[in-house]
């Protein structure tokens, strides 16, 4: 869902009642990078210095931007799931 900014369009699994489970994003650097990119879209930031940071377990890269991306995804998911409620 992160790569889609929380957009559920075209995913047939979400056309019927379902349970959505959120996993901790800190275990997968690729997911963390996607959240940073979502945060950059949310804040309008154009700098991408964090894209070249090599993965290092436990390293916090741009926590504010990461949080902005996480909130962006959650807000879109909330909106998408509410729209599908019957």
C-alpha cells in the first residue's frame, strides 16, 4: 500500500469486508524509502539526500519526513476504507 500512497483502487481484495493489518515499517529499508518519498510528496520537499543513504539497521533517517509519509499513507487508507464501508 505504501507504493500506492494508500490507494486501494483496482485491488479486488478490498471490494469486500476485510481486516487490514499494519506492520512496523522499520524492518524493511525499501518500505522506509517509500515512506520517505511519501513524506516528501506530503511536505512538498524536493531534496532527496536521504535516497543515497545506505541501509544501516537501527539508523533513523529523516524521522520527521518518515512520519509525514506514514501519516499520509494512513490518512489515504482511512479515506479509502471509509468509502468502501456499506
